[in-house]
């Protein structure tokens, strides 16, 4: 039986996408040196991207859905992303 992560990796490879899913150690099966190296490489990029999500949850009221319905919640998230990018743009433009 394969793990869900292994199934996702196989599906992504079939679609021509290089998977960047982190490897996890299991009981009596530690990570190999190559898996540790890949996790380190991918985590450097991933931590920079995922830093945004706690900010959205704490400061931007995204810790739960505010509205009923997918369309309104999608609009709320899209507006939040636009506001976040505008804020980043003003900070980056000053440098």
C-alpha cells in the first residue's frame, strides 16, 4: 500500500510536474540522506511563502470563513490577496 504523498508524487510526475512534497519519516523507517537534503532545499523556499498564511489568519480575519457560499468567500480571499500584494508593493517600492 502506498502513502497518499507517494500517490500525489506519482500523479504530479505523470502530469509533467516536479513534486516538491516534503518527505516524512515513519516508524522504523528514518529518512535517507537524499530525502533529508531534499527537505532542506524545499523548506528554504517553502518557509518564505508560507509565512504569509499566519499573517492572514491573525491580522486579516481569515482564520474562518466569514460568509456562506463559495463565491463570497472566494471574493473575500481574492481581495485579501490584492490588499496584501499592494502592501508588499509599497514596502518594496521604497527600497
